[in-house]
C-alpha cells in the first residue's frame, strides 16, 4: 500500500514530511525530478510532459495513491493525470491549499512560482469556494533558490522577500491570509512571517494536502519505508533534503533514475 509522491525536486519533501506525520506506517516512493527542476519557469505543455513521465515512472511500484507534491505540476497537470491514471486516487496541492486559504480572514495573498501564478489555478479555486474573495498573487522566482541554498532566515533573505512583496504591490505590514503556494516555501515560513508582520496568517498548501490525503486514505500496517529516486545528482539531493524533510536521508536510500 505504497503512496507515490513526486515533485520537481526537493520541495515536495515538505509534503512527504507532512504525510509521514499523519500516516507513519505507510510505505512511500518519492521521485524528485531534479534533472528538470525548476518546473516553475516552464510552459504548461512542458510541465504536462514532465508530470506524465514522473507519474508513469512511479506506476510499476503499484501505488495505492499518487500525490503531486508540486504546486506548479498540480496547477498544470492534475486533471490530465487524473484522466490518465484513473485507476487510483490522484491528489494535487491546489484544491487543499485553496480551501485552507479561503477559510481564512481578509485579503488572500498567494506566493507561488511564475507558472503557478500564470495558470490562475489558485484564484480560480479560491473563488469557486468564495466568489467574492479578494485575492492577489505574486510570482516569487528567487524564493526557490533561497530555500535550496539554505538561506532561510536573516536580513538578506528578508530583504528579498520584502522587495518581492513590495514590487508585487503589497503594503507592509500585511494583514490577511498568506498562502505558501509552492512546496519550497514552508522552509521560509519564519522569514515570510517576519516580513509580513504578526497580523498575517500563513497557510501551507503542503499541510492542507496531507490533511486531505489522510482524510481519504486509512493508515496501513506497512513498514514506513521510503524509497527516494532523483533524475539527477543524488549527492546534492541528500545534502539539501534535511532542510525540507527535517531529518537526514541515507545515501543508500536515494537512487538515480532516468525518466
Ligand atoms: N516544487 C515547485 C512548486 O511547488 C517549486 C520548484 C520548481 O519551480 O520546480 O511549484
């Protein structure tokens, strides 16, 4: 009863971490498509292709569910993958993230990759719940690099966040709901909170997705084992992974694959 999870790289480990907290005895197989990272600057057609290949790679593990642990791939390819892999439940981050954001108060600010913003998927999903919701979305292309470099706090990181928000037309301090619409962004949570101020309520799409999966899949008596696959540079993956999953990953658990 394996749960298959994929992301463009290591950001999806924040989703895996949240899933493991809730369903610790499940077995997992995780694919980080590090050869094609970032997805967040690519066109929809390209992300479709990548997402299809990633999902196809995971099918021989006979998963009981497929989790798209990437906002960009969820925004572009959830419907496509649901159609192509209709034999199993396919979960994406947009619906759960939108529900969490829509349940908050005040203006909703979505921080995401360029592709997720361009897709309009979050505003559409939020307005399907709250037609009158006041929503702004901002592309944050530098945040992924900050998260991967481990620059998760400090004045330089906060300066980048502040400038991104100000250039996006947000007045600071911000009062309302801030949706972390990219799986890399939870590691920047404290810095984003500092910049936005205490009246901003941060919502994490990774946590919301894990709640959703947990609500639909029962716990299992598996061994809690995780197999990690990456499409490039496993050494870089397991050196950076602890920032996203909160623990070390053994190098022998990480395998290079070609998809
Ligand atoms: N994992 C991607 C997301 O959640 C961010 C990294 C990328 O651009 O590939 O949108």
